[in-house]
C-alpha cells in the first residue's frame, strides 16, 4: 500500500474536486444546436401518441426545445392504418428552453382509424 505525502494528497484532492466540478457544470449546461438543418437530436425532446378526442381518433406529436436557441422546425407525419395512408406536416417555431411553455409545441392530426404505424420526421434549424 502506498501512502501519499500530505502535499501530494492535497494536490490530488484539489485536482479531483476541480475535475468533478467541470464534469458537473458540463452536464448542467444546455445542449448546443447542430449547424445547418438537421433533426437537432441534442436539442429536441419529442413525444408522439395515438389518442381519441371524444370519438375522433387523433395522432399527436409534441416537440420541446432543450437548447437556448430559437428553432424553426418542419414536422412531417405519415400514418398507415387499416383505412390507408394519411399524411400531414406543419412548420413551427420553438422558443429557447428558458422561455418555458413557449419552447414546446404540439401537432394534432385527425385520423380515419384509431391506431396504426406512425413515422414522424423533423428538420430543424437554429435561428
């Protein structure tokens, strides 16, 4: 077993604590948007689901901006179900994450059948 001298032990403790602080601050920092038009995977949280609005079947997708940049997004949806294929798209502008509810938007698509296979694509660009 190796015993460290007090000055060396103190230096090692300071080094480890500064490393831990750097890692913690990197984890707390909001993600940065990718350059160009992309899916912006680090910046977007997305939730999609089939639901009913009364007796009307609906597909809803909600996107939330996690970055501190305004994002301009084009969302495209294709649903294949027993009634055929249904498509829809929308363009939305998401505020920076610090703006709370303005950073989240939803797109709802009325369907002919209550379920199916959904494909959702997005192209976003930081403004």
